[in-house]
C-alpha cells in the first residue's frame, strides 16, 4: 500500500562546527544514497529548518560553539517534533548521553564511529519515522472513515455492530504494525509479542473469562513492550551488562508504554496491563510495587505466559529449555512471582497445546518473511 511516504523524500541535515567532520559525515551519507544538507552551527540549522521543514532526520554534534546540540535539540522538538535527532559526542560519559535521550533525542553516537555504525543508526531512525508516519496516516484515514459513517451507523443498530467489529479489526492491524516496528528495534525477541499473546489467550480462555475481556487482555499482552520504542537502541541492543543508570532507564518502558496508550479510549484497559506487566505477586516488582489483586488480572496472566515464552525460547546466553522444565520453574515461583490460581490453570493445560501454539506462530513468522 502506497502511503505517499518514500525513501526518496527523506533528507538529512548534518550539523557540526568542525568542517572536516561535517564533510566526512555528509560524504558517508550521500555515498549511501541519502540526500543531505549541512550546517556549521545550531543557529544555521534552525534557519534552514524554518525555511524548509521537509527534513526527515537531524544529525548534530553535541559540543558546538554558540548553540550546542542539546539546545538545538530542544528547539527542534518544539519546531518539528516528528523529526528524529541523533546527537554525536566525543564525551564517553553515559550520563551525558542519557540526558540527551531524556530531552527527546532518538539516539546518540560516540566518536570515533565507523561508517557502518553511522549508517545503521541513521537507517533505524529513518525506518522508525517512516513507520510512525505510515501509522499516523492510516489512523487519520480511519478516523475520517468512521466520522463519515457515524450518522448512518446511528440509524441502524445491526450495521453499527458490524462496523464496530470492522473497526476493532482495523485497530488490531494497526497494533500489529506497532509490534513489527518494535521487532525492528529489539530483533533479539522477534516473534515474542505474538507468542506471549497466544499463550496469554490460552490461559485466559482456560479460566473461562468472557470473550470481550480476553480480547482486552490479549491487546495488553501484545503491546506490553511498546514503551521500548522510546528506549534508545544503544541501550536496547547493548550486548553486555547494562549499567545501573541504563537499567533504570530500561525499567521506564512500562510507564512509557502506559503513557503512550492511556489516552486512546480503545486501549485504556490494555494500558493498565502494559503499566503492570513487570509487577510480581509478592510486591517485589516494578514500577509501583503492586502485590496480589492490586495487579490487574491480565498482567498476572501475562506474567506466567511471558516467563513461559522466555524459558522455552533461545537466548544469546542459553539455549531454549523444554516445556516441562518451564512448567516446573513456574510452579517453583507460584505465590512469589506468580498468582497461584493462574499457575494452577497454566499447569492444567496439556503440554501438547503449548507446542502446537509455538509451532503455528513460528510457521507464520517464517511465511511472512518470504
């Protein structure tokens, strides 16, 4: 589907007060097929953006005379909030980089960097922007469609019910696009959201929950990590152990996801599951330290499904374990990490069902890649 957003329309503004670095970065990007323009100062960059807002990305040095990278970032966030900003710094201090991220930078690069590292970071930023614009365009057209049909739907109740079902399916398609966007950022857990959603649905149905409630819980499970869209790639993809500061920033993804979804009426209930998906039954989880029934039922169901998928999936540091091992491990933490009633329901489901669900989802993922 052509949404009018193409790579040919993308332009990058390179900002650096060092002529040699500015020319080198511009050369790397143009050599890779990107259209670029450069500016020697933050003030010049703002002048360019004021005259022509049609830029897809700004790549700026952090330390510049006059207006530095952080000041430029703040001005761009007000002027063009949809334009991602990547900051380049020679200061190997994580607190400086984290401050930039908190102020709205998409990511940061540490000098000196390789050409491939530059192109990969720029590519991810542009792809994330494309996905956001495509989703917004789709949402706008969907809202226009709903508005145009409102008067007719009010007259015919039967048509209203059918239209509501169609609207929910359209929203779910949009949610799947968000999940695909997250997979681009967190490739290590590709397919995880779809598997854990299927596992969550299986447990919820085994608990005889109403179908409407199961759908809400399923959406919360599928979107549980949507807050990671706001976590910088440098932290999300870091191969080694995270620092304490990085761990604290990573933990913010539950609250960030909640803030992203809570104002969407369709997802208000699901947003509470996203907010609480890292809580533990004994109160030792985060971000609010909820315990027992304080944790939404959907989040308690998700906790079991999520752990089950984590144990039975390959990870860089270990191979996938068997379904039987996962069941024993989850039973071991019943009453501490997990709600005992939900663990009992999980254990009552035959192992064959879990293997069938995993095989079906993995087969769908392989088919989609072809």
